[in-house]
């Protein structure tokens, strides 16, 4: 390497393709609603498994599934509903035998903090004062699917759908309500609890089936053994208090 | 697949209005910057060019803060006119216009600077008023350069994603432009829809480029 151009090329190639060495990097794709809880759990897991670094990828469960289906190098997948995990299982993306439920949640209707006369029942969303309602896009966001099924069983979907402002994830729906760009929104109880100064829970919405969070290691993952240990960790007594503190219920 | 045509129509509408807005603002401000010298002109030029280099999400955030219900402009609009800008196609137009403004502004300024001032001086001596000089001398001479900038601006507005998603959301038929529709289709695993949308978008872009080639003739042949 005597000439400058060769040195420049070598530098660029090494920078782009050189990998920082780490004993073990565990990549976890988790539903957006798990952001805060998982960020707190990571140091606990890293302490129990020295030399490990946990890397997170948070997004709507549907979006995460698409990434994994198209080959994203992920080791663990934690989704916010069973349907997305079922799809992952059908496509052979996860180790079905290692699939476990580790938490549960509930659906709430929230309004911006300054809003007067909050709804006391779902049917109140019919009122003309509710012009925009933030709901996760049902095709890819679990909280949107739960919301749609609840509204459909209540016969309200036809009236509410035209008012729907689609959110790409539950956290975006939360953000829309926190900024008061919408009149109401559907998020999980755990998300609403993160912004008590900006949003208030108008009512807890019962869902036809429990909101359960499944987790599973990815089939053929680079860090198979570590992935299984992470799943076991989520179910262990060490993780329970952290999840509970954020409002996640037992599975 | 109907959604693809709706998204295409909406994308053309948003890009069209954004380009029209940039035509007025870009040409006007480009002319002013080309002709008037004032202290701090370079700084103003840099600020006006910023939207071209800033990440669209940063721009989207600035816009959200400004025209959101709690923002200075948004609150005024809400209180005075009862208008909520966020999640409307007008917000999509503003986002597209802001990101593509520098393209028209820069081209217009360069085009006006290339107009020989002696021609304008001659018109002045012959008795034309300033406004008439602008429309009958400066603008026709600068027109080719401005048009090139407008076409680039239209193409940029067609593809705008980050800022639009932040201030206009993704409401099918109202603010879901082609690029946002592709994003959502991929997220939902609807590859067929995504493929069709991408095809429609690519064809639209090719049409824009072909039109550009027709309206703005290429370089003068060196053999002439």
C-alpha cells in the first residue's frame, strides 16, 4: 500500500466492513410498547451474562415481523400480540417450542390532558367534538388490531373509522395525543402511564381476549443459546419487578 | 390497487401545489436576492438553502413544532380560523414546499444573476416601469433556468416522505402520498400492493424526467 488512493480505499473498506469485536451481541426486536421496560432490563441481563451486549430494535410488531421475514439478523422477537407471533411461527421464523408468554397489558382510551368533558363510554366517540382519533394502523400495529376488534364488536367501527388518524406504532399514537393533535387515542395502559403530565386515561377498554406478549428466539439465529437465555430471563423473578413497575401484568 | 391511483392523484396534487407555491416564493425571493445587496445577504441565502441539506425529519419536527396546535403559528390558526393544520393535505403541501424551496430559489437566483443588467438598464432608459422590466425583460431571459429548478422541485416534492409523515400523517385519500403508501404496504407485508405502488411511482418519475428533457433542451451541441 504505497499509493494514497490504495490507502484511501483500504481505509474506506475497513471502516465500512470492520466489525467492533464484542464477546456476544444479542439483537432483540421488541414491540414499541416494551421500549422503556426492556431498556431497564438490558443492564440486568448483561450483568447476569458477562460479556454480553443487548441491542434493541423497537417498532410496531408488524414492521418487526417484516424485517425478520426479509432476513434481518435478529436473535429474539417479542411481539405485542399473539397474531404477529403466530404469523412468525407459520412462516417458520421462530423456534415454536421456545415460545413463551412473559407479560400482559390492557387497552385504554386516552385524551390530551387539557381536554374538557372526556368520554365516559366508547360510544361517546360518536360525538362531533371527537374529530380525530389516533388508532394504530390495524394491518401492522397490534394495538390498532385490538382497537378495531373492540370497536367492531361495539358496532362503532363504522362511525369511528372516518375519524381515524393511523399511527405507525403505539408510541406514535401516544405522541399524537400528547401533542393534542388528536382528540383521543387508543394505547396500552403502560404507554399512558409514561406521560401522566400530557395525557389522561378516560377509560380502560375491555378486550375480547387478553392482551398477551409472546417472546421467542429466532430460528437459526446467530446467538441461539444466548437468545434462549434471554427468554428465560424475561420469565424469571429478576425481570418481574421491572415489568410490574411499568404496569405490565403477569402473562 | 385502487388505493394506488388515489395515492398517485394525491401525490400529484400535493406536489403540484407545492411547486406552484415555490414558483411564487422562489422566483420572488430569488429575484430579490439577485438584485439587492444588503449586509447579511449571504447569511440569509444560507438559511434559505438550509431545507435542502437538513434531514427531512428535522424539518418535519420544526414544522410540527411551528404549525402544531401548541405551536406559535398553529395556535394562531386554531384560535383565529379554527384551522388545525396537522393531518391535512395542506400540511403535506407545506412540508413538500419547504423541502423543495431551495431548488427553485437557487436556480432562480442564478438565472436572474445571469441576465445581463445592461438589458434591464436599456429597458429602464426606454421608459419601462420596474414591474414591466421584471415581466418583460428579466423573467423571460431567466425562464429556462427557473424552469429547470421548478422541475427538480416537483420531482423532490413527489418523493417527499419524512417531513410529510410527521406533519400530515398517513391518511388514505387525504395525506397518504405514494412514498408513504409504499412504506405502509411494506410494513404490513403487503408486497403485491407495494410492488404495484413502486411501479406506478417509477413510471411517474420517468414521465417527469422525460417532460423535463422536452421543456428544457439539452446543452448546445459543441459542433455548432
